[in-house]
C-alpha cells in the first residue's frame, strides 16, 4: 500500500492555505473530515478525492503528477477506471491479469474496476503508480 505520508502529503498540497475545518465545511461535511484524511485516520474515496481536486481547481492529472512524478499531462478524466487504463497504457500492460499481478490483487477485482462496476479505494489507485 502507498505510504500514509504520501496520501497525506498530496491532500495537504491540494488543501493549500485553507484550514482543514474550512475545507471540510466547503465540501459539505459537518465534521473535520479533512483532518481525518490528512492524519491517516480515514482516507477519501476515489470520488471524494475527485470532488476535493475539482473544488480546489486542481486537475487529477496534476495531483497524480505531484505525487508520483508521472507524465499525466494528457490524462483528462475523472474516472478511476480511465486512470487505471492510462497506467496500463504507459507501462505496456495489455491484460487485466498483468495489472492484477502488479497490484497483487485478484484479476476479477481489477476487471470490475476497469469496467466501472466498482470504485477502487484511493489507496488502490495510488498503489498502481507505486
């Protein structure tokens, strides 16, 4: 799994100068969810991460590039499945089983992600790039 600090670092970068409580309220949460995310007590889902990026005016490609230094400038999607397909293309991976082996996961779970049937966790998407 990606390091707790890796996810925390990107969340802090995306938050910018706003306080955790301020951003939590802006995202529609009564609790200080941003603090929980940044401290590692909780992790945003892929859709929450996308909502956070969108709210802060940051493209997912910029967040991915910041975290992993991947050339994600041509990644223009909000779909976790499309991010996974992009990774596969960059690495010459053509079969779900090869991505599953890279991630140490069952191929059927990866197939369901790629078909958009289920949403992967943010940790799982980050793990793809590690």
